[in-house]
C-alpha cells in the first residue's frame, strides 16, 4: 500500500526536478506477462525511481547485497529490494555469497511465476558516462532459470530500457527513457540446460546489444567530449536541415548518427579528429570566457533584436517583485538539498538523486511551516490554501525568471561586444564558420557512404 502512496510523490518530484522527461514506447513497460526490465545504470537510485514511476506494475529491484544488514533489511524488503551479492560483498548472515544468491534467485523465480515485474541493472555498478559497461550474466541466469522451473510456460519477457540524461547531476536537466522491443525466451527453450553456460552467455550478449541500441555509447572520454561539442554547435542545424521535431527521440537518433559518423571518420584519420576536438574546445571556451553561448549566432535569435530586448526588459521589471517573493518563499527548501547532498556524499552519481529525495522533505516542511504561521495569524483555512498554492506557483516562476535573465544576459553581452569589441566578435564568428564548414563537409561525406 505504501509503495503506491509514495509513487505519486516521487512522480511529482521527478516532474519538478527534470525540465523534461520523455518516454519512447512507454506501452511496452506494461505488458501482461511477467517482465524483467533491464537498463543501463548511470545515475544510482534516480534510475530505479524513474522506471518504477513509469511502470504501472509493482516493481521489485535487485540491489547490491552489501548494503543489507539487520537494520536496513526490513526497510529494503518493504521497498521490494532483493539482495544480490558479489564475491567482494560481505553479509551479516553466516552463509556464503553463493548460498545467499541462490536464495535470492529462488525468490525471483517464485515472483516471476506469479507474473511479477523485476528491475535489474546488469552492469552492476553506476557511473555517469555515455558508455555501457560489461553486462553481468545474472539477468540471463534468472530469466532462463525461472522459465526452466516452469517448463518455459511463463511467457517471460525481458524489456530493455535505455536511460539517457542530458546532464545527469543537474537540476532542471532532461531525461529520455527509450524502451526497446521485448526479448523473447521461447527461442532458448530447446537449447537451455542449467549445466550449459553457453546459452546464458548468448542471452547476456543479446541483452547487451539491445540496451546498446537504446542509449548513446561513446568509446572514451576524448570522443565523448568531441561529440558533446558537435551537439552544442551543430545539432540544431541538423534538426533544421532534416525538418525534425524537438522531441527527444528525434534528438536521440541525431546524436546516435553523430556518434556513428565520428567513429567512422576517426578510424580513417584519428589525428584530424583530435585537432577538431581542440578546435571546438577552443571555440566553446572562448564563448564561456566572454559570457556567451553558441545560441546567439543561430538565426532564430537574430529576428527583431530590438523587440526582443524591449520585451525582455519589460518582463524582467514587471516580474521582479514576484521573483523576490518566490525566492524568499522557496530559497531555503531549494538550496538545502544541494548542501545536504554534498555532506552525505561527494560521489557525483549520488548528487541528483539525493537532491531530489531530500527536496521531497524540505519543500513540504517549508510549506507546512508557512501554512502554520498563516493559520496562526489568520485562523482562515482559505488563506492557508492560497499561500501554499501561491508559494509553489512562485517557485516555478522563479525558475522561469532565472532562465529569462540568463538568456537576456547572453544576448546583451553579444550586442555589447558587437559595438565595443567588434573584432573579438568577428573572430568568434570566423571560428564558428570554419568549424561549420568542416562539419558540413564531414556530414556530406558520411551521408554518401550510407
């Protein structure tokens, strides 16, 4: 019962934390048969929170056994967590890891036999990077073991999920959840034998291939930096050229093609792409030093610049009192989660989920205190409700106002440079033109070989 009561709270927290959360093929999360969700794992317990909220089913999670002890076990059990132990993990029970895992596997078999839903992160660890680490064999062993116990009559499906963050540790970033077609186990019925590890390895490889299709995978940090630079500079141009919408799925396809293009050309001339990365790094660094972004050079931002500034100044002046009111009412519950998260852990993979979870408590407490004070002085419930609603609306207004101000600053800086230091701005424009020419030539050559 508590699971389904907490679900809408976490759902609301996710909507507030992320600027945009989009799902492709969401219907595949809620098929009737027993399911094992398998997903990449870049963002610790933010990842299971997202999937649990998107699924209409009660999801059970496989979790690191080392965090289970006599104090935490009842809590984790309450939240549907099943421990899995690695060789290096220690347990508070006087039983070997192999025996403990055997017990956990049997729980999974029984649960799936009752049309249950499991969530497994087969990489086994969580690191914020655009790579897929080695897939462990546990998922395949559980899936095939459950079907084998039931003579392959369960109809169990493995649903691959790709979780793609725009900036995994940042508030108001974006996330795209890409759900793939289910992996069917019926084809393994005649070849699976518990004593034969080859079938498990085959299924594990299939799981890895299917997850890889659903996420952006770069080969190393150097390549990832170059691809990120190309995204910032050239992605919107590709959207316009191919008449694509701004939905995250279309963006995902574009980025995947950028990755494939970079890999293709890197094999032909690695040094050329190393130089291109340095070139794009220098351009973006120059923009950052001058307080600019590449958006100021895009055509959509050049229309009616005078009208833009007049409208923006009017909105900034008119909205200032509301911004101040929203800041006063929401600053403490907003700033405390990031401060507390830093005290709890310095690991960047825990930053975003900790901030979100702490915010689930700080905002209701702050609004509750405000509501109590209003009630104390007015004894009027309508005033209490009005203030609580107003505080939440003002919180959203502050986010909008800050975004408007940041955009205004960048555009104002570009105009100021145009009049005061035109040579500096012209140098940036020439840098951008050179990069664009390179990228356009590479794009045309890549399209020819497709």
